[in-house]
């Protein structure tokens, strides 16, 4: 039986994976993208997920975001088991609890800034009251309050990523998932985006950031390194209270 790496357990679980496996068929070969993976991401934590190509980073992010389903095991979001949910139910769960920031921004070109920020709300049966004003406030927060009518093609890469971050926040998500969020940005703009993520973490947001850049990984509170669909290392870059960092390398008994 695999054991979970030791991480502080005071905060409430936001995303909890138990013995999750995801297997893809590649020709005549089964590829175990995640292999008996158990881990818990808790409220207010900021994790960087790293690993070489094929380590399972993208698969983990897709399962955390309910964009893919495991072949076996259990995944809970805020205590809600996702296993038996329909595609419509998963879409509704994403719109309530999850925020996404992608490397390629994934903005809808036919929509303006304000409309793109509001996209996650389109999947909710009853939009929250005052949601358009909240979208405008988020646009102001990310420095785009005067560009609400602009379309993505009229924005720089950094501005598009700021729209994506505002979109990720519109539903006040329990979990923000960022996939190579600085990968297409110049170094100065990348630092601005990382500073914004730092601010969100300081406000208590839970963030999981997939990156291949060591310097980006060091910005997170914790580091989770994967290899062959299992946990290779858990490192604490800085303690939640501002105390000293520590590290723990998982053994060969499996991920989690």
C-alpha cells in the first residue's frame, strides 16, 4: 500500500485524490500517466508541479480540473466525489469551484475582455447577483479596467493572460489551476503575472501551477515533482507561517 507524503494537515482539503490511475492506450502499449496517485491539496496552499515530459503533470492538471477522468481511484473537490458525475454535472462543478489559467490564454476571439471574464458564469443556471460589476472590478484589478471592449487580438500576450486570470477568479474558485501560465511571456511580463499569483496566494487562494521552469517553481509555497506518474519529491520552499523551508522525497512505494 502506498503512503502519502507528509504535508501539514491543518487546512481544509480542496482537492483530494486517492489511488488515482490514468492509463492511455498507445498502440499496443498501456501508458500509466498517473499510477496509484494519492495526494491532497489544501485550502490556501500554493503548489508548483514539475517533472520531465511524460511525468504526468498535464494528466494530473486535467484530472484536477475535471477535464479528464481517472480509470480508477477517487477524486473529490471540496468533498464532492466526481466519479459518478455526468459531463453536465462536471461542467457545473468547474463553473462553481475551479478557475483555469492556460499557457495559450484560451480566450474566445469573438468576445471582448468583459465577456471573456464572464465565460465561466455562462455554465451556471442562475448567475450570481452583481456578477457583471464583479467582472469589471476584476478587470480593474489586473490593470485592464479601460479595455473592457477590446477583443483578444487587440491585446498583448501579457494583457491576454491578465484577462485569463480575471476569468479564473470570476467564480471565486476553491482552486486555481495554472498550466505553464508564463510559458508564452517575456521575462518582465512573466514576473508581473507571478507577482499577481503571489498576491492571490497571500489572500488565501489555493493555487496549483504546472511549470517546467525551476525559477517559477521556487515562487510557490510547495513543490511537487512527478516521475512516471508517481510522486518523486515533495519540497516545501517556505512554510505557511513564514518559517524555514524543508523537503521530503517520496520513496518508491508509489505516488501519494
